[in-house]
């Protein structure tokens, strides 16, 4: 059984309601149909029912079992606009502007999630990452005590000796270009929680650097050390160590030699990169040279789950991200 099959099986145990606000996209239509057939989540399309139904008919996709939430519904529109106004009035938005904003299906869908009328959203097949993430932040908001939205990849490698039977979590590889020490700490905390949610194991978090335990001196190293100390003070329940070089983080013999006494070195299952340059290069190197499957990016740090797709995604990608979003929702409800 593949890791995605396992995720879908877990999601099916506690069905979550996931919204797809790009209902006129053929990939989204096909994904919605497949998710409902496989039964690991309830999905609803968000938009104009007439346009969505017309597109489905043109594409020959049977969406008769998929609910469509009408963005023109005056009662829902009024509810969403007033909620958005309350959330943003301190920033100067007017009620009229709020009504205009909720005409955007992304904002409409995320506000339904914020208002507990659904459990999560998946978008980005036709919208930019910037627009998708911004709407989630403004409508759903950040998790308490987390200062930034970040992302992670599940890296599924054939090297069973690493991580959890070959699976590690890499963060942040897609969103935050150059986090400061506090932001880097919050990324580590969010990723540790994601490790529990998806892999159901104790996180062993390595804060990566080009230095291990003072082997090099540089402000870049200082940032990683400061972030590690911040996590230890804020979340003493998390097993974390840093700064660690990559080999010291995942190879036991090197970890023992370079960081003796560490409960993480050589056994890390979560790798936190110091910036987006390192993270993006790292995951792509692992994907290409180690023949690893990269599942993600998955957004984290939001109070309720919302995930971004690549505009080059397939319908299978959308269906898979629905499963991941459902698992995030299940975990958040248990916290």
C-alpha cells in the first residue's frame, strides 16, 4: 500500500468536508467526482452552479453526486461578507468592499471554513499561489502562537533506513524566502505537528545548517541556533536539535561523532532548512537524485487547513491534496 493510499484510508475514518472553489476547471471536476467515488472525504464545488454544470457536461464528467455551493446564494453571501468585514474592519475595509470581495470563490470558500460550515479548502489549479495563500490568511487566519504560514513536503525515498521507513518531512521548501529566527522556530513547530498528523510518530527535528554544534561561526549559523533555543523554550515537548549539518542529522555514526548525546542527530525525521534557497534545492535534489516521491507542498500554520496547488497539477494531484487536507483537519480538531 502506497503512502497516499494509507492517507486516504485514514481520512475515510473521519469524513471531512473539503471545498473546491475552482469548479469550472475540468481537473477539479474530475477530482471531485473521484473523491466522492472513493469516499475518503466529502467535497463540494464552490461557484456558479450553471457554469459548473455546463462545464461538466461539456467535459463529459458526471458530478451528480457532488454538491455545488452557489456563490450567488444571498444568505451565504451576506454571512460571509459580514464575517470578512468583522475580521478586516480594523484594517480599514468597508462593508461594501467586503461584499465585493466575497464574490471571489476563494474568499467565499475560505470564509465558509472560517465559519465552521466546512473543514478545509483546496485551490490553485487556476489561481496563483499568491492569491490562494493570501485569501486563506485573510479569511481563515493563523494558528494561535504561530506567526507565519509555511509549507512542507513529504519526501518518500527508497532508503528505508532514513526517517520513518524512508519518509522524511522537509520544510520550508516553497513559501518563506528568508525567515528570521522566530519565524524559523515557528516553521519548526508547525512542521513537528505536521509530522504527528501525517506520520503518527514522535518528531525528531533537525535544524539544518552548514555547521554542526559550533564547527563554523557565522550570522547564518547564529539564526539557526537562536531558532532552536526558541523552540525549546516555547515547545519543550518537541525533540529538536541544531545547528546540525545534513549528514549529522540523518546518519547515526556521523551524528554520534559530531553531536554526541543528541537525541535527534542521526535519527531525524523532520528536516528544517534555514531558508528557501536551501529548502527548494534540497527537496529537488532528493527527488531527482534519490528517486524520491515529493508529496506537497502542503501549507501549515493556518488555523484551519487550506492548500495550494500548482497550476500545472493533474486531477490526481487535486484528489491527493484533498486527502492531505482532510487529515490536517482531523488533526487540528484533536489538538
